[in-house]
């Protein structure tokens, strides 16, 4: 019975985190943010191949190659930018703002629980090791 309760609790948290991202408004905003962060390189690569602009091909292909490196954090820029664009394009969407506020509150609660457990374990180790 306990694993089922944990499953339901985690699914509720997951639903809170995913609700702002599962709609067409976010898809539009993510598309705009992706074009700002990545799409320009693909467009420039295509244009440079068609019009034979060597320097533009080098710049865009280098940026695209950089995106595929494992340490590139472009999604950490694209997703917050998409959320920002979504709140600016749809400022009167009360449901969206409520979902983002719930997600922010849940993230605050989860980070507080994580830090509390971390510091309790660290304190326990310091008391019993030293």
C-alpha cells in the first residue's frame, strides 16, 4: 500500500511541474525561443549552402556542432526563455500564471525538503565521525 501512496504523491508533483508545458501556447513560445537560440544557425547554414557564403557556413556549422556537445546547456536557456515569452505574449492568461505559481511553490517546497535532509545527514556525519 505504501508504494502506491508514494506513486500517487510523485505523480501529483510531476503533474504540477508539467502542466505549464503541455499546451499549444507553450509550443508556440518554445518555437520562438528555439529560433532565437538555435534556429538561426540552421537557417543560416541552409542559406550559406544555397548562396555559397563560406564564412556564414563556417559560423553556423560551428555553432550547430557546439550544440551537440554534452556540456552545452542550451535547454537551460531555451526553456526559461520560452516561459518568459509565453508570459509576455499571453499576459491575461490566468490559468497559465496560476500553473506557473503552483510550479514555483512546489519547486520551493521540494528544494527546502532536499536541503533539510542534506543538512541533517551532514550534521549527523559530523557528530558521529569526528
